[in-house]
C-alpha cells in the first residue's frame, strides 16, 4: 500500500519529512495496510502539503495566480504597477494630441497634476506635507519613459491605423518640414483620409530626416518614415495615395517627374 499523492510529489514529502527521510507509505514500495498507518498519514504535515501541491498542479495558470499565496501577492503587485503605468500612459497619449508639448516638460506636468489632486484648502502646510510626498511615485516619470510609453501606444495602434488607411475611401499624404534646435531638417508625414462614413480624418504616420536636398531627398524621407511605421506595407499605401502635398515648399516644383521615377 502506498499514497498516490505523496509518491507523485516526493520532493515536497522529502522537504517536510524528518531529516528528509521518506515515509514508507510515501514511496512506491509502500507498506503493509493498517488503519492506524493510513489515519496517521492523512493527518501528517507531509500528506497535507502534498495535497496542497496536487491541488495547485490541477489549476490552470490564471487560477494559480489567484490562489497561490506568492503568485497572488506578485499578481497584486503587478496589477498596482499596471494601474500606475496606465494612468501615466493616458497623460502621454494626451500629450501626443498636442504637438507643442515635449517629453522634457512631461514630468513637471505629472507632478503638478498629482500635487493639485492632493491639495487641501484648510491644510496650511501643503508645501511640506509628508503624506503628499509619500503619495508621489515618480519612478516612471522621466523623458526616457515618456518615449517608451509613446512607442508602446504606437505599437498597440499600428495595425488599426493601417487597416483604416487601407479601407479609406480616399488617401492623401501630407508633409510638414521643420528644423529643430540642432538645425537638422525633419519631415513629418501625415495622412488625410476620407473614412467609410464619409468623415475626414488626419493621422500622424511617421517622421524622417532627408539625406539629400531637393525633391528626391524629401520623397525618400517620406518612404523612410512610412517604412519605419508600416514596414513592407509602405508600397501598398503609396499606391493607394491620390496625392502627396506639402505646405507650399518650392522643393516640389519638379515633384511629378520625381514621383514617376521613385514610385
């Protein structure tokens, strides 16, 4: 006679056995059947722990994270971090809607928002309130993390944006060039589409730096920006586009000829 549960989880039995010695009833060789032996074994810490292990092994991954003490604790911590990051990503997404807001000023906006939420009119010591300081968790509030959050948001919506462009009634690619503080030209690629409902929408598709001057350099930058966002599907979007327009830059005086060659 032997216990199937204990023999199946011999490592757990060995941990809880006296000096690591396996009980005869917990080994495959077994022992003779006696009611006292069975009764004592069922009440032993060895059998109880083996039963716990057997129950956890019968659960799926989600149930384990909900019921196992350590996994449950880790799961709750992960949920707290996920909630924190999710709230920050909402502010990052809101910043993306306003192109004038930068990642460098994002930390101050988050800190000011948290400070305003904790402000109490009747508290005369708002500036030095330790509870407020403890409530702040600025671990993820950095320009580098702002960039990483933005990349996550873009990646999550990449396929959805491509499907909208692919199914649009009309597609026009728009370009807007600018020069940053380092005097490097940047070309912002946008799309103006008419969706299936007949409404006009404008989408930001990517950004690139022209490597050469003139229309050829600008056109290569457009293809580079689209390729970074959509990879092999860049050609499909260029074929669907009815026009490529700018804000009036003279570089496009010979654009029809260049477009015919490059496309």
